[in-house]
C-alpha cells in the first residue's frame, strides 16, 4: 500500500446526554478523523483523544499538531507492506499513541478493503458476537442514576459500570445495590483516589463488584499492587497500560487482575493485540474500553473485541446512547440479549457517511504525496 494522501478532519457532534467522570463533564465531542488513500481505496481511523488532556496527556489539538508536523511527513509517499510497517517510521515520536493509532487503524481498515476480508478477521478475531456493557457517568442525582441503570438493564446490557469519585461512591453503591442486588456491576474512578483512601476503598468489597477500574494515579502500578493486596475486589487498569511491556509489568506485580484495552491508548491494533496476548498468557481477561467514539472508532472497537481473550463485556455500546445520528450505516445496535453481531462483510462492515461527515467538518487538512500541503 502506497500512502498517497492523508486527510485530517475535525467533526463536532453533541452527545445525546452529557458524560461526567471524576475529571469532568463532556457535552459535545470534537473528534479527529483520519482518512488515508492508497491505490483507489480509503481507510478511516478515529483519534480517541479527548477535548482536554485530562484522561491522558493527549487532546484532539495535540494529536492534530503531532499528526501534521511529524506523523504525516514520516509516512507520506511511502510504500508499506501492511499497517505494522507504519510503526517504525512513527517511532521517533515518543508517546502520542492516540495520534499514531488513528493512522495505524486507518491502514488496517485499508488493508481489510484491499484484501476483501472483514477487519475483525484481519486482526485475528474469532467471536461472531461480542458482549456489551455500558459505562454510566456521574449524574446530577442518585435518582437520575437509578433511572439510567434501569433503562440500560432493561435494554439487555450485561454489565453496568458506574463512574465514581470521592463523594459519589459508597453512598451511590448502597442505593444501587439496594435496588439492583443481582446485576453485574463495576466502578471506574479514573484515578480519583490516593494512598489515604485505602481503608475507604476496602469498603467497596461489600458491593460484590466485578472490578474497580484505575482507582489510583494514571501512571501507577506499584501502589495499585499494594492496594490489590489489601482488597478482595479485582482491580482493573486502564490509564496506566500504554503497551504490552506495561501489561507485563503490571501483571508481574499483581497491580491488577483484569485489563481494559483501548486501541487509542496503546497506539493501535498491533500493540492492542500484544497487550491481549500478554494478558491471555497470564490467564488474565481483557475487555474493550470506550472513549465516547463515533461510529468509526466504535466499528474498530467491535473488530478488536472479537479476539479470543475479550472475555468480559466491554464499554462498546449502541450508537444511539451517544448520538442522534451516527456517521456509519447501519449504526451500531445491541440486541435485547446485550450483544452486538459482528458484521460479515469485507472491510469495516459499516458504510461511512462521507456527506454527513463533510457537513459536520469544522476543520480539514489534506496532504498528498509529492504535493504541497493544503488547508480547506
Ligand atoms: O475511563 O473508560 C474510561 C470515557 C471517556 C474517557 C475515559 C473513559 C470513558 C468511559 C466511557 O468510561 C466509555 C464509553 O461509553 O465510550
Ligand atoms: Mg476507565
């Protein structure tokens, strides 16, 4: 595949409902989409960086600038034998994995089209259906949260994950468990707790949680291992796992017993597969995290979730929970049993609504091999 053209677009789409974590509330997404043209086909990638550098160091604006200034020049005009060939040219750029992932994943999409196989098969998946859970943000009131849980349980989702932070945790869990004693329940703190909270976190053991996701610092394994020794509930790492080597270190330390894999956070399909394999060889289950993606990122998440060791329901849920209208056709739907049927058609398995994307585009930059940069 010769990299003939790379196009960056920023689209803005309001969320159907605000999403609040311990680091803040999002009401409208600004999403960077990357498309790459080669020999008459186009592959698409979605950058999962947020509007602000709060989940990780990256934001849509850092991703845009690193892509334009460094990643595009490292690849434009190159002849690659596959998506993994893009890794070495981008390697001099340290970190910025969400920016790199949008390029690498676009190349995976491209290769799936060129080889006329479904993306999920190309990445090595085996599952015909994937199990779905939902992530429910912090609400204005516990009553509102209880209503939301009832809706999602009613829709069939197999696991409910609640965002927690100091002041919105034990009090919430008491009420939730009183009303829903049996549901599969987990929590995600997005690094909202510290060493002073160990006794407090131990009280989470009373609620029969599937896991506590990233309770401590975003860059920590060591103190998570200390905490895991002291509590019964399994810890799951999200923010701290940037690559397979980190997964290996975390598992050797027993800093967690479950790993959340996000394509953007680890830099794309190639590294995500390595993290998956490290966890699998350690007997540790993984699941697919979400970053409030539009349909393109969501379709990539579905493909990844078909790998064998994705043994727990992910945060990959129906388009309509996020968007009035999605940028793929059909949109992602979840069955009343709480699963997504993986598309069998070649490529992404979903058509990309380019006209809609064009209408929603607020910024666009295009680079052609052997031509000067142009902004439209
Ligand atoms: O920590 O998993 C997280 C959303 C934005 C940033 C971080 C996280 C999340 C979610 C939402 O939990 C998952 C989703 O529904 O896409
Ligand atoms: Mg998380």
